C-alpha cells in the first residue's frame, strides 16, 4: 500500500502509548482489589491487562512503520518544546505491561527479563535525553525554555519508579532500587521547576491542562514501586499522602479541561488515577482499615470510570476522524 494511503500514521505521536499505561495501570489496580472484591476483580484485571499487551504490540508495529514512512514527523516529536518528554511513554508502556505479566500472569522467565531490561534501559535513556535537553536550554543566553517546563517532564521521571513492578521479582533488586531513586529525585526537581514556571509565567494553556494530572503519577506509582522493594508501610503512607494532595490539586482544573475538545492528551488522566487507586488498595489491604478499604474502592471506581470514558472517547474520535489528524492550531501555538 502506498504511503499516501496511510496519512493518519504521521499523527501517531508517542502520546498514544498512554493508552497502554492507562489500561495496564488499571489492570494492576484491579488485581490488587481481588482480595476485597473476589473473582470478578481478577477477570477485569485480566481483560485490561491483555488489552494493554495487545495495544502495546499494535502501537510498537505502527511506531516502526511511522519511523520508516514518516521519519520527519518522528523527529519533529522529538524536537517539540512541549511534547518531547512523551517519548518516555514508550519504554514506560513496556515496564507497566511487564509488571502485569510478572505480577498477574507469573511470567518471571528469561524472555520477560530481557523485555523488562529493554524497557528499563529505554526509560533510563529517555530520562537522560530529556533532562540533557533541559540543561542545554538553560545554558543559552535566553535562559531555560520555560514554555517547555510542563508536567510532561514528569513522564521522564515516573517511568523510572515503575521499574520495580517487575524488576524485583525478576531478580534485579539493586537495579530496581537505583532506577526508582532516579525517578524520585527528578520528580522533586521537575516539581520545583514547574512551580517556578507557574509563578513567573502563569498556568498552562487550557488545552494542556490534562498534563496537570501527570503530577499524581510519581508519588502514586512510586509508592507502588516502594511496595515491590519492601519499604515500610510508613513510606507508602507518605507517598499516598503526597499523591492525594496532587489528586485534589489536579481536579481543580478538571472543569476547564473538560470544556476543551477531546485529544489523545486527555489520556494523561489515566495512569495517574489508576496508580493512585492501586496504591490506595495496597494500603487498604496492608493496614486492614475499613475506612481505607472504602476509599480504595471509590478510588478504583473513579479511575475505572475515567479510563472507560477515555476509551469510548478515543473510539469515537477515531470513528469521526478527529484523532490521528493535524493538531489544532491553538495547541501548537500554546507551546
């Protein structure tokens, strides 16, 4: 088939891998809920996890084809002042699906170890590249590119804190702890930079508001990573408290965000809320607190509703041709 027959492929940016981490993260959260909700939760987890694996396989194939037929668009994504950190979603998708395969399917074999290692190295490379770009922009006479300091930078950090999801069970304890620490360190750095950016230049443009929810992911996913490492429950409770703060802060922008047309960027809500639900469920099981169990079920319900809506909206957008199409001009100029 000629290239002209695939014009939509040029718009398949790395942000589409957010679907994989959203479904995969929710699958892990439902797996945690099996103790409280029984076999139905296990079935939901399996369906979501296998959907994430299938989506990852399809998107990897399409990403290779896009690199072959639309190399210029791949390079444009890598150089974009706002979107370039979303490249980290690709290895992060591999790490989340590896976590599902190990924790739920019991696939702790040499093939999964190789797959996990590829994702971990890719995540580390993406982190180095993103923050190297940030350092280079800060070294210019004009100073840092503050327009590019958005919560998208958290993606370069959060992928590292999910490394223990599969890494510890696969026998890579030291590597998992070390890479988790890299992600935790850069979460603090990015949060500081973003606060300066907001104080000096104001809030994000409305079309970028879904990115605010990414700030939930590092403490929420990081707490789940700590659980795999074997950290004390007090550390998990601290991570949960930080994540809860960012959940509340993020939802202050929810109404304005929902007034914008749906784009693939709205999937920024998915994994953070799923990870928060998973951490809440883990703490509910560890502490045996009735109040926490109720809260965890509500958090899981919220994440499920949001991701269900995102899935339906994406299907509708693909059907109507509003996705895999040129970006709105306003979004391009907002960068």
